[in-house]
C-alpha cells in the first residue's frame, strides 16, 4: 500500500512541477508581449492575458510593484513559482521517497 501512496504523491509532485513550469513560461510570454503592442484581438494574446491577469492583478493590488513605470508583478509571480517548485514539489518528492 505504501508503494501506491508513494507513486501517487510522486505523480502529484510531477504534475504540479509541470503545471508550474508551463505557467512560468506563460508569465514570461506575458512580459515579452508587454514590450510590444500586440493585436489585442489575437486569440493567443487574449488567452495569455486571461490566464495571467487574475494572478498579476492580485499581486498589483497587494504590493506596490510598479517601479519607474516598470511592472514588477511578473517577477514576483516568477519568484513565487520558483519557491513553489523548490519547496513544495521537492518536499512532495522527498515525502514520496520516504514512503517506500
């Protein structure tokens, strides 16, 4: 039974790591798009905006992250994702290894 639990926790850690990695790249794409003026009606631009804006707007609401006209909210989200990958995902993997 502990091997099944270990495999389950390890799978959850792997999926969480993958999702966080994909979201990090979406945040990077959002930051790059902010440097140019993309077509706001482009479906890809709309998707990136709709996926990232809820998180970025919360960061902007709670922290003053605009410095000299530069929005630092993507950097805060990027750091939070890195923390989650190094702490939560690694902890889940270590926990799964300990269950064996």
